[in-house]
């Protein structure tokens, strides 16, 4: 009989089960599922949801648990229902670190997708010292309980090392990945040397933490001032109203586009792009979008938030800015007016991306799973 | 390349949007299977002018009695064409123009088995859409394309109307929610609203015992409209960026 691995996440789909969340963590979940299947495990997922059952990828179930409460930024009720429902599993993966509170399977791994407590909204959820201490206590328990924690970036590990030094040894740094066979630079013969058009892509969800407002403002300034620039916003929003707004907004401006794509078409998009914006303001790990853009030889403009500093060295493999519209415009204009700079950074980015290969990620994860099991 | 087959139930569509729909499907798909539900107009002739259309005709109207049975029969006919993917549109629905280059790119992958779209109801015109209440296209997606799987039971929901476009077994497939929009012209002609209202009213009474609020809203005097915004496809879809 196959070994069974149960995975608990918060939202792969929205709790209604209708809308899929299209972020890097969700794509990470799909890739992790594929790895586990290739390792010949049975895999089943759980998340917040109204008792529905769906598939996360064809043939792999994901079940909804109707527990939505998040006291102190944790989900103890979800955790406990999962513990009961997945009781036959041989091991568990807690796909978000705090989901491993208060109970854990004896053989278990949790995943940190990056620091998410670095945005100003945290003060709303944890408004005083007492609440913050309780959140920390729970997070400490969650980290203590699992066999191992996989962190996509070094920022999280360093935060833990500074906060609870003894817990840092639980962590393994397994940065995010890029499929180098799918994401590669455009071929030399495909480059139209007569074209002056420069394509900028914002390949993120249209959310504030990803810098959508700064990017929107920068797109207006750039397209109005330079007829050779076009800007593509490629990613879903958190809600329908925002998608409606983005659609109308983009349509009302020349050379600004808004749409989204399934993962298998993103590689084509990056080969079309010259400059990619990753102007994250908070809650970032080692962004898949950033890695894919780098592997595709694009000149990335990004920030130092979360794990981005693990990926991009300023002026070598990308341009690092503060997440403001002005800084985005200035960096973009430098790259637009300096095709040699663009090419050099893009070439270095590809070299750096090669150290984040999907193959390497899979073999590191496989080793950790085998150690825990 | 995956083989896309479309399925299209029709009934007296010659003077409506059938020509535009078949023009589009001839570009988008490898084959269109049409089931003509006893049309008495030029629908048959029109269908026969398209090389990619497989035309079947029933002698007695079926849709008004049992839509599920009609769709189940049509599904069986589509299966003869050995599709990889099946696109289920109605004869008054068109995908927006940018789908012509974008849709075929969606199917060659193993990440999902269905594609859902937002359907926009054009209201008494060809340039504005209705967005109030249950007409709001922005908060719902409809799966209109699925990967064909011979192993799944071809059984429809036992309901004579609004029975879905695919067998029950195709529900909850892993779905990609596309930005591509479907233009539904079924309500674009205001002069048809009363007759359509009466049709759905009668069906509601037969099925539910009362008239559904959505049906009642057809004749509402207060509707919210917004302009339809045509959107161009970014150049890279057409290979202009390579």
C-alpha cells in the first residue's frame, strides 16, 4: 500500500470553492503535488471550504473544511478538523507555517513561503502587545511541533534565528524554482533589431502588496511620455470588482493591457517581454515570477522585500528599487534608454536563474521528505 | 495538437447569429457538430455551407420538452468526432475576437481539464450589457470547454431546462478561469423579450411551480447597463513578439 501524505493549506481555492487563487504559493502546491506523485505517494489536500470536494490537479482531491476563524492569525479549528479527517495519513505537510498549530502529525513538514507579517495590516489584526505575544507563542509552537520546516527564503530563517535561535535548526532553505526548459531567453534570430518597441510586464496578482497601484501609476507616466513603451498587467485580482476595474482602466489607455494566463503560457509571455516589474511591498518569498522572468533573460526591476534579495543583486542580475512609482519609472527609463544595460542584466539574470532549477528543487524536497518519513 | 470539437444545438437560427457563430467556430475548432432541433427556416442550408460542420437534424422539436435529452444525444454525436476538447456554445454566443488567437493556446497542457468564461448578456443592443442582479457577468464563470474523457458517464442532470452544457460527471473538473469573454446576443433584440419571457415563464411554472426572479427580471423597467468594451489581443499571442 502506498504511503499517504495529507496536505493542509488555507486557500488554494477561495472558501466558496468557486474562485481559484492564482499565486505563486498555489503553483508551488501543484508542483509539490507532482513531485509527491512521482515519488509514488498518495496525496490528498484539505483547506478552508464549505465541505466541498474538488481536484487540485487532475486525480488529486482537495477537500473543504468549514472552519474560517483566525484567532491571532492562526487557524486552530481548521488544524484540528484536518487532524481528525486525515487520520489515516502517514505524514502531513502544513503548507503554511501557522497551520501546524496546535496539533501536528508525528511525521510532518511545514512550509514558509516568506515573511507575511511585514505589512501594515498586521497592526490591525494584532493591535497590541498582548495579542502579538500570543501570536508569537502560537507560531513558536507551530514551528516547534513539526519535524522540519522548508523555507523558500533566507529572510524567514534569519528572522527565526534572531527571534528563537534554537528553532532555526528546524529550517531548510529550499528556494523557489524555475523550469529552465520552459523558461529561456528569446533566440537571437527572434530578436527584431529594427523594432524600438519595449514591452514591460507586471506578472503579478493585481494586489496592493504586489505594488499594483505604484505599477499602474508608473505605467501611465511611461506610456504617456514614450510611445515606444507598452505595459502588460498579467494576473488576476483578489475579487471580481477589481478585475472589472482593471479591464476598463487598461482599455481606456493606449498600450496598456490587462489579462491573465495559465502557467504554461507564461513562458511565451516572458520571451515577448523586455522588462519585468516585481515591485513588491510586502509578503514575498523567492517569487516564482521573478525567477521565471530572470530565466527568460528579462531585465527585472524589483525590491528588497522578503526573499527577493536572495534572487537579485542590484545592477548585476536586476535593478533594485524602493517600491514607488517614481523609482519604477526611473529604473525603467534607464533600461529603455540603455539596451546594452538591459541585455547585460538579462544575461546575468539567466545565469543566476540556472542555480534555481526545478530539478534541484525537486531533489532537495525529495531528500527532506525521505528524511522525515 | 489537440483536436477541438464544438457542439451546437440550433433551432430556426438562420436569421439570427448562426452565420457569425459558424464563421467563428470554423476558425476556432476542428469540427462543429450541429444538432438541428427541427428547424423550419434556412438553418439546414446555412449549416451545409460550412465544410467543418457535421449536421444532424431531428424531425420533432426536442428542446422545449427535454433539453437534457437533446444535449445528451448531441454529446453522443460529438463523441464520434474523437475530440480532445469539447467547446459547448449556443447559437447566439460568440467568443470575443481576441479568442481567435488565444483560445487554441489554452488546450495543449496537463494542468487543467476545463475552461470557464464570463458570459456577457447584450441588452437591447449590440454595444451594451446588462449587469444588475443575476445578470452580472463579473461575478460568475461558466465552464464552456472541457477535456473529453470517454470513461466519464455521459449523463445529464435530470432537469428539462437549465440542465447544464456538460454531463454531471464533468462537474468540478480542474478548471482554468479565462479572461476571454463570451458575448451572448440572446437578449440583444428588445422586440424578442416578451416572447422569451413567456417561454421561460411557462417552463419555470412547469419545473419549479413558480416564476423564478431571474425570469421576472426580464421585463423589469429598471436595469443597469454598461458599455461593452472591445479588447484587442496583445501582439505576442499572434507571434508578433517572437
